[in-house]
C-alpha cells in the first residue's frame, strides 16, 4: 500500500505502522505522526492544514494514526490528547506537538526535517 510523496498516509494496522516506520528509518527521513480520532474537532480542523504541509514538503513522511483503530501504537508512544504530533527520526522521538497548533507544527517540521539524529 505505497503512498506517493507529498501525502498524509493513513495507518490502519500495527503491521502497516511497523512497515511505514521501517521505511522512514531506512531512508533516515523525518516522520511526522498525526495521532487523531474521528470524534476530535481540533483534529478535523488541522487535517487539511497537515495535508497542505505534506504537499509542500515531500522529503518528510507524514502518517495519520486513528487512536481508536490502532490503540496499541498510541499507547506505546504515550499519546494522551488529540491531536498529538510525534516527530520521529531513526526510530527516536525528537519532538512532540500536542494540540491543533499550526505554527508550532510548522516550526517543528522545519526544525527537524534536515537535522540529523545525535548519537550518544
């Protein structure tokens, strides 16, 4: 289920999650994960904004995870509020934005899309 660059990829299973994360790790690209829920008003507000950002920045992988569909993934990453945007690089969380805050989201993407992961 390959998606084109510049799109937000909907993740509906744990297997698909693992696959997409592996692709991101292999490519060393920034992965922005939108943890969302169908009943969440702010999530519906930010979704088209995220889609626009994804079109402008094809070098970043954008994933959308419905917490009610893939509960274990949301739990694994300690997601407690929607929307939560996780920024992952090589399997590590490098940032997190909680809430439908467009400016903060854009700033975090800009900050991390070209950064490399520091190794301990």
